[in-house]
C-alpha cells in the first residue's frame, strides 16, 4: 500500500464496512430521541410526577442497561481471548473469536442506540423531578464520564486515542454498574 493510499484511508472517520450500520443507528436514535422527547413534553405535570411515568423513566434505563451489557461484551471477549489457559483450546477459541467478531461488528451501532436511551432516561429523570440522592448523583457522574467515550471512539478508528476510549469506557462502566445496581 502506498503512502498516498494510506493517507486517504486515515482521512476517513469511520471505516467503510462499518459506516452503513453506524449511519442507520444514528438515524434510528435521532428518530427515537425526537419521537420520545416530543411525546414526553406533551404530558401533563400530574402525569410527569406519577408512578406510571416513573416506570416509563426506568424502562428507558433498563433497555439502555441491556444494550450497554452487549456493548461491554466486546471487551470481555477480547480479554478472554488473551487468557493463557485458552492456548490449547482450539474449538473454544474459534467459538470465542466468532462471538468476538459479532460483538465487534455491533459494538458501535448498539452503543449509539444505548446513548440515545441514556439521554431519554436523563430527560425523563429531570422531567419527573431530580432529587439530590446517591443514585441520581451517581447517574449524573456516569453521564459526564460517558461524554468523552464516543468522541474518543472516533479517535479510536484513527488509532489516535492512546487508550482513552477504553479508560473512559471502564470508568463509565464502573459508575454505570453502581448506578444500576445500588
């Protein structure tokens, strides 16, 4: 590969084979955000402070949690592939590599959808009434730590992130798990 071809490939923000699914995920998440926020803003104040709305708010968070667990499986599988005891396990390693390819392919599109659900969950929490308790403060901290993750993910495609995507992702995962389960 010549230097010129290498420079052309570096200029692309997202690789060609992943671009279509990322664009589809962005379109679906934009539509979902517009549709749901528009729907949330049309409810009365009495409904926004009801238990039924609290269930809706928690549903956004629960669906985002499932999506984020799928996103995190990429790193778990990547770590499993590097373990020493798998050196002689050819069949298991082939099966894990198949799962790793699948999770890598869907890592970014599912992460985009999960971020949209997190935004919906955050908007719903503020509409319902934000209280300064451990759970909500921890959720806000997780949201602030989440902000650099997609940006560093774009740098990751260019191999310029110096592991910031992984580090900020791990910090987010820890805060997210605390927020979800405590």
